[in-house]
C-alpha cells in the first residue's frame, strides 16, 4: 500500500510539473524593404536606338538614289 501511495504521489507531481509543456520563443523578423523597379522606363533606350538605326538606314538609302 505504501508503494502505491508513493507511486501515485510521484505521478501526480510529474504530470503537474510538465503540464505546461515547452513553448518555443517567437522571434519577429525585421521588415525588409524592397525597391520596386519600373520596367517601363528601361524600354525607352532600346526603342530610341532602334528608331535611330531605322532613320540612319532610311537616310542612307535616299542619298545613294539622288546621285
């Protein structure tokens, strides 16, 4: 009977000691600011180059026919 009483007391103590369990600490990450690049502004340079090449080719063809 004495062993049963000791076992009951130990089991009651063990369950109440571990009742809360382990809670992992929550670490909040710092906010990251990402610069958004505008894709429409980068397309003007290639378009301008194509227009200039087109103008140069078209003027070059007109100069040869006049001579």
